[in-house]
C-alpha cells in the first residue's frame, strides 16, 4: 500500500510539474478565445493579452490584433486598415511584432505623419465575414483599406458560428488544464461538424457571393473616400 501511495504521489507530482511547465513555457491552458456572432459569424473576443509559445498575442477592444485604439483619427495621423484572415492575423502563434500590420508599420514609419496600422482579422474569415465586420465597426477614419485574400477565400462559406466552442481551434472558454489543451491540439482527432461540411460543399453559391462581398467592401471604402487595395496572396497548391 505504501508503494502504491508513493507511485501515485510521483505521478501527481509529475503532472503538476508538466502543467506548470506547459503554462509557463507554451501558454497552454490560456488560448485566445472566440465569440460567436450572428452577423460576423465569429471573431476574437476583445481585450485579450496572452502569450503562446513565448509569443505575444494582443486583442483590442474592437477584436483587432492591435493595442487599444481611438475610434477617431488624431490630427496629422495616417491610418492603414488591414482586413483579412489568418494571413493577416498571423494564425495562432505569430508574435505581435511579426504580424503583417506590425511589419508594415515598421516599413513605412519615418515620414512626417504619425502612422497607425490596424489589423482586423480572424483565422478562416472570408469576404462575407470581413464585410460584416466593416458594417459593424466602420473604417475608423482609415486613409487606406487593404483587403488581403487568398484563392481559397473566393470559395469561403457564409458567416457561421458553428466552429465556436466545437472546434478545438476556436475555444470560447479556457480548458480546465493545460494538459487537456495539449491533448486536444496534438492528440485528439478533429471534431466533425456535419453542418459545416455541408456549407463548404456549396462551391457554386459561395463564389458569386464572395465576389459580391468584395465589391461591397470596395464600395464602403469609396463612399468614405478611403483608398482601396485588394491584395491576393496565392497559396502553395495554386502552383501544383
């Protein structure tokens, strides 16, 4: 019996050490959280600041990967608004200093004006998610709007919150343990969401709907006298 208790104590001790190590070094147990939204589908929960694998992830009050911003543009300031999916967001792991908006700000700093570069993006967003975000929050007095899409975005499904809280990649609350998240991310089989697969199969309807959404985004920019740039980032499979 004494030996059994010693084994149990050792296992428990190793579990506690593993839990602490995963939280401190990897940020597991404290993932970026998502909100379901009737119009946008889903977006990053606002006001988050955390680290994953040592990388800083900061989400402001408007669910952007930015520090907090003022809704109105300060005088003598130029604003560039990046809008997109995981390419813009940096996926789940990229440090705040290395996402596209931060790199662009560093590249363009140095003129007479103060420069702010915004980053409204969420993994797997498509043009219709991005349009709904603009309709909700507006352009924040941006001088330039850059919509960044890839070829898969042309066939993206309509906004839906099906993944929130169901897919391990889109949690709406933190897991009880970092060890649980480790299992979910690397060992557990993906959760199947039949309704989502049905939406993804509607290729013929998705393409024209997304092209229309891109045109509407452009129209919103033009109505506000905001320069509009559409940037296409080709995917590896486009060349195969």
